């Protein structure tokens, strides 16, 4: 990164991340009420399918797009520059929100799912934001910078669901219209503050298509056995996390009897805990042994999800908020370690791989979890806990092998 004003660049990226993440997070408290707790019509009973299955497809559409985008957007920023790629993807995301709002207004389920997919493709740009933060090292401490960025991302997850939950009564398209508006100041901030950075000399002269084909995130798995082992561990862990992320709103509707406003308040509490926890990690640093610290948090999360699935609603609400603590610490520690350990492969590609892992798990659990919810939503949450504990076993093997050194 440029030597001038690295803190200002970090601030700009954090502001962009806050507003763009708020737009991504807004659908979380409103999709379950739209499909499961609303009068039956041709939208939430499209093609005669169960509303829970339609909800699962809608949940999967967006991360499926993010999966596609994350596999190459980070690497593309290594080739074309961070600023140019962020501007392009944010503009397309804005248009995607407008299309989603139109689909809801017209009650066209197929267009809604398609718009969520297209929006997801360009929402894969979080890898670019993380790459910019990684580029700031050594001018700024990498672990602290990642923790600050994560704290801001969690704030977006706090603000977004509250906006979505409180504005849903005004009309189903309204939250997505607001999501589009939040991206306008993002574009202005990028144009004003962010310099063009990130181009890798070795990629000069290659076409965009050649860069996507040769520099996509999955190529890293063939180049580094440690990264490949970490990929599978993180994929299993992310399956567990997303079983919780995707289906706790449905649990809140079915068992806690909350509407979109109630879901927004609970989500705000969860994200507030995650924000404060990530800020604390930023002040204290990663510690001497980040992977073992990540393992501790994965154990806590896995056991917590199993307990959450078994508790009555009143106790489950409090436990759900507390689970933000291990989630936040894990999400601050692991990306920072990866950025340091695998920096030679390009920060855009490495952060893109982490985003890709998250999206693969997101799509997988959205479909599998929606099928399990036809039996009992708590089965999906319990499956998430089992996946987190399985990831702990895989991480133990990686630590014993010494390949993390």
C-alpha cells in the first residue's frame, strides 16, 4: 500500500465495509417471515413447493453467487487493482438490490432468486477489502487491522438486520431499496480516498480472462499442502457456522415466536457481542499460538450449538447472543494467520479462498438444512454443532503434523 496515510485508508475501507455489509445482512431477519410467517401466495408457495424449501433456495442463491465471485474477484484485484474492482463490484451490487426489490414488488419468485444470485456474485468483494487491509502491513499491525475490520463487519451485521427488520412492515421491497442507497456513499468514499493498489507485476500483460483462469482461488490448493488441509478443516467449520447463521432466524420464528422486529433485536445483540469481542482481539493481538486459540473457540462454538438446539426458547435466546464471543475471536484470528502464513500467493487470492470456503458451506447447508427443517429446525442447528467439533478434530491433526509451522 501507499506510505501516505495508512490509517485513513483503513478508515475508508472500514466505512465501505460497514455500509456494504449492512446491505448484505438486511435480508437475514426478513426472509423467514416472508416465506414462513406471511399469507400464502404464488411467491411463498411457488410451483407448489413448501415455503421452507423455497426459503432454503433463496438462502442458497445469494451465497452461490458469492461463491462464484469470491473465486476470482480477489485474484482479479491482484491483476487490475483493488480500487477499480471495488468500484465496479459495488456498482453492480447496487443494481442487484434494485432488481431484488422489483422482483418482490412483482411477486416473481424466480426473478427474486435470480437477483439474489447476481447480487451475490459482486458481493464477493469482501475479499478485496481484506486484501487491502493485508496490504497495509507493516505500516499497520496486521492482526489489529483485521480485528478492526471484523469489528466493523459485525457492526454492519448489527445495523443491517435492524434496518431490514424495522422497515419490512413498510413493504417487502423497502429494505432492499435502502440497501441500494447505502452503497452510494461507499462509492463516493472510494473515489475520494482509496488509491489504486494491488496490481502484481508478474500478472502484467495478461488478459482479464487469463487472470481469472490462472489466478482463481482454487489453484492455491495444488500449490500448498498446508493450505489444502486448512481448506477442508475450514470448510467443515464453516458448515457448522452457517447452519447457525442461516437458520437461527427460522428458529426464532418457530420457537421464540418473534417477528422481523424481534429477530432484528436479537441479531443486534449477537452482532454487538461479536463487535466488542473483535475489538478486544484487536487490542490484545492474536497471541503466540493463533491456530490453537482458534481451536479453543471452535470447541466452545460446537458445544454451544449443541446446547442451543436442546434449550427452551428463553434460555436459547441468551445462549445465542453469547455464542458471538467465540465466533468473533475465531474470525479475527484465522484470517490474520492466513494472511501472514500464505502472503506469497497474493493477499487477494488468499482472502478470496477464505470467502469461497464460506460460500461453499453456505450454499451446501442452505439446501441440506432446509430439508432437515422439514423435520425439525433444531436438527439443522445440532448438525452445525457436530460440524464445528469435527473441524476441531481435523485441526488437531494439522497441529500434530507440524505442517502449520
